[in-house]
C-alpha cells in the first residue's frame, strides 16, 4: 500500500452568496415578460438572497433550460450545449458554510465511433433529477462526497456545484461541428465554453468571496480538473482554488499515455484554442505545448499556496483501457478486469507511471494510492471505506483541504511504500 500525504488548511473570509443561483444575468431580459409563477421558477428562493438569513443545506436545484429535451433558445437557456447540439445547464445545492465544491462529472470521451457511442451526448433537467438527485443506485445526489448527513464527509455543508458531462471532450473542448470518424453527425465539443458560463454565473453570485474552493471530478471529470483549473482560478479569484482529481491522470510515460492519442484529442477538441483566456494549455507554459502531463506541474509550481491532490487505484482497469487507445505499447489482456479481453496498459507499467507522476511534482501535490484495480472513489458509497494502511480516504481529504478550520499548520508529509 502506498501513501503520500500533506495537509493544507485554508483561512476564512466572507460568507459566499450563492443563494438563488437561478436568477442570473442571462435571463434578466426574460423576467419582465413572465408571470408570477414563472418568476418563482426563475428565483425559487424569493427576493431574499442573503445566505446569512438562512441556515442548513438546501435541496438540489437545476440552473438552466427546463424539461427533458431542451434546445438552444429555450426559456432559461444559459448558452451551455451538449455534443448533440441540445442545451444543458448545471446543478447546485447551497451549503451552510463558506466553502464551495465544484464537481465535474465523468463518463468517457468521444474521439472514435466506439467511444462516442458509449459517452453521454446530452444532459437535461430530467436527467439531473432522475439519475442524480433521485437516483437509487450509486453515484446519486447523496452518495459519497455529496452526502448531507454523514459526519465523515469532508465536504459536509459545502455548497456543491454539479457540472454535467455531455461534451465528450474531458471538459476541454472549444469547437463546433467537428467530424469524428464513424460518427454520422457533427459533434459539439464545447466543454470549456460550458465551464466558462458556469464560472461567470458563480462569480456574479458571490463565489469570489468563498473561503475555500475545491475543484474536483471523477474519471473524465478528473482529467477535466486539470484542463479547467486555470480558468476556475482566474474567474473566481481571489478565492483560493484547490484541486482534487479522482482517477484522471495525464501520465508522462509514453507507454502509459500515447503521444498519438494526445495529439488526436488536442486537435479534435481544439484544446489549444486561445479564444477563451486563460486557455486549457497555459499560454506561458512552453513545456505544456509538448505534453498535457506538464499542465498540472505548471499550476502546482505557479500556485504554491494551493493543494493539488490526486487519488487512484494502483492498477485502475478503466484508465488502463482508456489510456491504451492508439498506444503501441498496449499488448496486455488482463482477465482480472472483470474477465474482459480488452487490451490495457500493463498493470506494473501503470503503477510505475503513477509514482513517477507523484515524484515529478512539488510538495503541494499529494497522492493517495490504494492497491486494487477499481476505478474512482469520491462519488460512490465506498468513499467512506477506502483507506491506505490505517488512514481513511475521507481523513486524507479532510486533512488536505482543511475542512472548516481557520488555522494553517505547517505542511506535513508522510510516505508509505512506492516503487
């Protein structure tokens, strides 16, 4: 078992004012033309937007166009779009403290016909409530880090922002009508544009006054935390933005992440676009032009007071398959992965790459590597059961991001094992 832990605690500032997120600039022009019932839907919390007047945690709410099949131009359209050209929005649940959790949903990626057909292409209000908020299985609105009742949840009482994933581009795309081989319709890879819209809304509703912001996500959303960190930190400054990546690493070894695959993603999704600033590829990071594995080290170096945390199973079957695409080094069939005969990165190669990933970064980059071949932790019910040696994952996260503490102790590192 392996562990690399450090602690970081943020200081308090003004109480954020995210209440009533659905009353935002993009729909103000429509407010004059709707009746009282529609006005209540736009702003369900009424005219009192001061969170100091309220206590406890609100229920999940949807910000964006209503109904099961929204299209651009529909009432309350934010400008957010899925890759099938449908409109989308985002979810939020206001907490009772000064902290914000921004969660990026995962779900594969769209870069060939096989992967596109298994990747979500739309996400509506109906999907949000049926599959997340009211879902009965794992990964629902009360599981893992979203629990509003479990005292072991390090994000208990935080305001939660749920950013759906329906763009197939690791939340990094800035292009429309892209052509993917084997896929009959043009694809809208606009995940980065969507994120900018979410952040502008949050900034206008008071998120810049937050005491602590953690940008997190699982799998494709984990990759997305790296791709969008610069944008989040810029739009929500001066609030401190930290990062928690669950199972989405850009690894440096070519045997673990093929340069050919990276080149395809960067071109297809227009990851090097400079239309939105800061862009996915930091403009003043020369090394980042040579590989996405340099993006996170760049942010860790240029933001030494922030914590960048990463967690993964040492033999993650899903990532070893996902990162195997267009990779000539992938010749392994690992039957321990649910009996699948898919080719995967060799388990030892992947584990070595994970520890190289850890060792190549600064002390404000911390890792948590339980042994096993599972995939993702934080949104699932076993979030509260995973541990390395005797340290639970939840305690590692709490120590890393400080919970609600106002003190900032000296950084402490411990290491257990590792190649």
